[in-house]
C-alpha cells in the first residue's frame, strides 16, 4: 500500500520575499551577511585605507598647530595654562566637518552602485529581505565612518589631557558625532535607492546635509526682522537731560521705553538640526563667566543657542558701567540674563534621526521586488 504525499510549494509573499518573511523581517544572520560582504569590499579598497591615513595625519596636524598657536597667543611656553578647551573645540569641529564630507561618499553609492554593477539583483534573489539588505549596507557604511571617528579619538584625549574639558563632555561629544555620522549615512543610502547615478545621489546627500548645516541657520538670521517687534521695556537709564560728556557719574533711574525686541524664542528650533549645534549642546552647560577663559568655541556655540531659546531678556541696563570718569556709580539692579536650561540637542537630533529613518524606509521600499505586478518576461535588474 502506498500513499502519495503532495508537498505544496510556499507561495512568494508580497514584495518578492520568501514566504513567512515580510519586507521588514530581520535576522542576525542576514544582517551579518550583508554587513560582512560590504565591509570586505571596503577593507580591500586602497582608496578607503588611503583616506583613513590622510584623515589621521590631517587631524593630527590641526591638533598640533592649534596647540602651538595657543601657546604663542597665551605666552605660556611651559604649558601650565589649560589649553584643552580651545584644542578640543577646534578638533571636534574639524572632525565633524570632515565627517560630513566623508560620510556621504560611504553610502550614497551603496545601492545604485551595486545596481549599475549588476550585483544588487544577486542579493535580491536570495533569502535576504529588503530590510536586511538595506540595514546591512547601512551598518557597513556606519562602521566605515566610525573608523574615521576612532582615528580621531587620540587627539580628543590629548585635548582632555590639556585641561578644561571633562570626561562627560568627551563622552557625549563622541556619542553625538557617531550618531550624526550614522544619520548622514542613512540619508545617503536613501538617495542611492532613488537616484540611478551615484554622482546624483551624492549631490543630493550633500545638499541635504548643507541644508540643515547652513541653510537653516541662514534662514534663522533672515527671520530676525520678522521676529522683532516694538514693545515697552523697563530700562535702567540715565536721568533726563544727562549727557555722557559730563564729568560726573549719571544718576540712574527706572524708565519705560518702547524699543524693538528680538523674539528669538520663536525661531530657535531652526538652529537645532545643525550637527554642530547637536554636538555642542549635548555637553554639560558651563559657567558663562568661564567661556572666554579657555576659548572653547563649542561652549560658546552652546551658550548662544541656549540664549536664542531664552528669547526676550527682560529689563535692560543702559546706565551702569558706561561712565569712564571718576566717581562712584550706582549699582545695576538688572540681573544678568540667565540662559535656559532646556536642552536643544534632543530636538535637533530627533529631527536628524527622522531624516535618516526616512532614508532607510525609502531604500527598503525601493528594494522590494514587485513580483506580483511585473509583466511576464520583465527583468528585475
């Protein structure tokens, strides 16, 4: 007696992925396979190795030149003055600037480059899902970008040894730099899935990065007239009829003046997505009186952004401290402006992460193979 068994072939799921696995299905084995394949291609590339060596040398030269310039400007040849703040901010800014230039090149040709070479279809016909292919390529590009960041860490540690910078500031800075590089890689990956030519996707990625880095701050500046309104403000002013040519100190008094006040609290969010603002604002807020001591540009940027979010400074002092002659002057009752302690970087990083996530979603959807919709005899790639 024999029994005939009929084994049904699993029907392909929607999107051309294997049955039982959706477009967004992920497995550690699939991610690791794509990531290792991509990394092996990059490690074998002489251009990537050369770029890494050039990066290390350039950042090292900038660090040494900055350290030497600080010693000359401060007149401290013995190295007793803490130089870490200036060196740290310049090195971090330079690393971020170079990272924004290099990261798009690592991912903006990851998909359209493989498609043009005819190797993308080889991956698509395997059991790998579109999400595994995209995220594997993103992981490889991000790891390659992080290699440049790792090559910069010795110089950041050198700035830390120079004083004026805390371990917490270094930790947050490295973390933010890593996240920003990952976002740029994700944006480039999205454009590489949409645009056929690698040069086109690279240009679009640079335009997007330039938009959040330069265009939004320019727009913030252009909106100053629109966000400046006349209003009545309490002013600690000189008495009526006093002229600064007089030889006696002025008698100060409270007055109410109608002046133009800039409400930067309405447009500060335009500065938040800027990668330099994200990195600067993530470090602990420093005492404003210590900002000019060590020349930490990142701390100054952080204070400026927090000041913009604070907005209307309130009462103003137009009297105390302006008289240069002799004689006692009235103390100012106007308190210095305290910047807000509300963080800016979560908003900016959140916006940047949304851009990166959009790039990933677009890339995954573009890699779906529309098996059910393709006419018979049509090639996928």
